[in-house]
C-alpha cells in the first residue's frame, strides 16, 4: 500500500537588513527549496515589516512530501516557524521506519549541536582577541595623554562602552588616570 502524500502548511521567516537583501534572500531560499526537489504547492509572500532597524519577511507555503523523512529534511533546511499538517489525518508506520526516522533525526540534532559548539568556541576566541585588540589600541593611543572623549574618537567605541576596557587596564596597572586624562603606565 502506497502512503498518501503528507501535505504541510508552514511559515518560513527571515530577519535582517537592508529590506532589499532579505526580500532577495527569502526568494533565493525558496528557489533552492524547489531545486532540492521539494514539491511546493503554493507560496504566498508577505511584505517585509520593519522593527528595530531590521526587516522581517515571511512566506506561507504548502508543501507535499512522499515520506516523513522528506518533511524532516525540509524542516531542518528551512526551519519553519510554524507547521500544520493538512493531510493525511492518520499515518501508520512500521517500527523499523520509525527507528530510522528517529535515528536520522538524532543524527541531524547531533550535527547541529556540534556546529553550534564549534561556532560558540570560535566566537569566544574572536571575543577574546577583540578585547585584546581594544586594550592594545587604547594603550597605544594613551602613549600621549587622552581624555575619554579623545579615546572614544580614536578607538571608535562610545565612551560608555569604552569605560569597561579603560577600567580593566587601570585595574591591571597598565593605564593611569590623572583627573580626566588617561596615560599608559
């Protein structure tokens, strides 16, 4: 007995800037979805909405899948924000198929988790390097006496954000504060 296709309605969203970029990226993503062989029955694009200098746009889709594994692949690739299964009303699965589905799902979760952990480790290294770079730049700039306002202009970091870096360097004894003036120690 052949399985009835699984028909799903979902919403795929994108957030970013500028507006033209997110519109193009969402359409580009949908082009890739179709090229990957997913059977898109309908797609309805909403206009981008601006919030906090970013734009959000979404497309509502109906997609048909021959197998549950295809639906899972689509969900991992497109990360829809909501999913509604329109049909069938019931599904019967062999135990072996369910085990395969769960194992595939777990493998994808483990891959995603490993990628996240790698990115997190890389981010920590980059954050550490950026802090060191800021410290070095502040110390170099303070070879000549500088006010916080002068430092802010030189370093390109607003005074309220720069204070933490400066305070750390003073605490470490690498920078001296004489009134409103900072000088490398």
